[in-house]
C-alpha cells in the first residue's frame, strides 16, 4: 500500500492561523440527527460543514439496521458491518462506531443532508488548514503522549478511535476515517491522524476493516 501526505512542502503555519482567527472556522449551533436518533453538533471549517463527532449510528438514515459483527470474522467480510472498539458499547460515546467500507458503499449511513467525504473533500479541508492540519484537527484529550501539535483550533475534534481488523488495534494512537472514494472493487481510500505527528495522511485499504466515519454536509 502506498502512503501519501496530503501536504507538500512546509508552508508557513501562520497563514492557516490567520485564516482561522479571521473567522474561517466557526462553530455552528445546528443539531443533526442520525438514523438512531443520536444528535451531533456541526462545525464550519472554511467552506465546509462537518460533524464534530465520529458517527455512532447502528442504522442507516432510512431506518434500516446495520449488522453488528462482534466475531473475529472481520477480515473476511464482504457485506456491511459495524462494531464498537473492543466490542464495548461504552466506547460508543467517546469514539463512535467502527464501520467497514460496505457500509460506506450503501450511500446512506450519514444523517440526511450529509455524506461520507470524498478524497477531494478531505484535500479541500487540509489545504485550508495548512501544513499542520492534523494538529489543528486533533482533540487535546484521549490521545497518547505526545499528541504532537494538537490544538483542535479547527473544532474538528478528531479522536483516536483505532480500527478493527482481525483484532482491535491503535486505540488512543491513530484515527482512521473512511472516504467515499474507491480503489478497485473491494478497497477504498481513508485518511488518518497520528499521536506522534501533526499531519493528515491518506492511503487505501481493503474494505473489510473497520474505521471511523466523519460526515460532511452535502
């Protein structure tokens, strides 16, 4: 798998800071409801409006259920599935759910009026924030030390939900988010943030793994 950085070069961080302080990022008061009735708050970043929390629904926005998978069969899945990290439902309120790519492909997991972002929409976000976008997006809590560069000045409030493959890994260390951009029939692109740097990286993975989902407004 090839890993690419969404940023090239080291542009002056001050430019992003000036844009943010000038009102490029502002917190909205909109309350958005998912298929389960969970309520989310939005945040405006540049020209985009994002949910401030990871998705935690067990239903699509049409009310149909997403299958819960608690077994170790995740690497072999080719149908939609979700779980909570460690199969502990109490993690729902902190990290949201972990969903495989087949949930994304259904095209109806985000609340009405929102969708799973494309790679291009992620690039719009990170280009606006600048070279330390990951730091500006990371929550200042829940991450392992050193939580490099974390300020959450953007209001995105990224949390390190880890991932689900054959086992649960990387909780409190990495945040992985699906995009809606495919890479072949059974793989897709995601973006990630890490505890030990302030970058946002992109890569692709087979669709059976469980990642977080963060929705953006249509």
